[in-house]
C-alpha cells in the first residue's frame, strides 16, 4: 500500500530532524575527542610520562584501594583523598606546591616528604612515578 503524501512529508521532516541531531551530536563528540587529545599532548609534554601506562600502574600498584577516582571502577578507597582534579590543586600532600616533579617525588617516596603519612612507600620507580603523574594529571 503506498504512503500518503502527508505521511511522506511527516517522515521526511522527522528524518531531516534526526539527521540534524546526529550531526550536532557528532560535532560535540569530535570536539570532546579533540579536547582530550589536546590535554593528553600537553600532559605528556609537561610530565614526560606515558598516560596509558600510568593507568595500568594505578591499578597494579593498588592505588584505588586507598583513593577514589571517577571512571576507574576499582578506585573506591576512602583512606586517601579523591584524586579527581589533582592537576588543578595548588598543594600536594599538604606541603608541596603542585608540579609534575613534586607529584612524582610524593608518589615515589611519600615517607621522605611527610614522615608518618598514611601513604605507604610502595617502591614506585622514577619512571613509574612519571607515568602515574601523567595519568593523574588527565583526571
């Protein structure tokens, strides 16, 4: 049975509206991907670390047992502070200015920075601290 002209116009209007919405959604997604790529490039240049490896290290060192971090299902710890937005904080560990070098120093040997702190010395190498810093600065 043929579609009536008034119904055809209705479907055509709906199709055009759907295509417009999909175009807008695609543009928004492209912009988000571009912003994430730009952030990753800046953080990599600033820290010298590998973001993806840092995420793997975050999980293998068990950081999520003590710290919370959105979008990381295993990071639900309540002992240490949440780590979201750490790049925008002024101070690390209550005493160090926030810089990649200081965050790496804190991650590698927290007891040297603040003796008796709850954060344990985990034997994090300098290279791993760099990668962890890169990962955390993207969160």
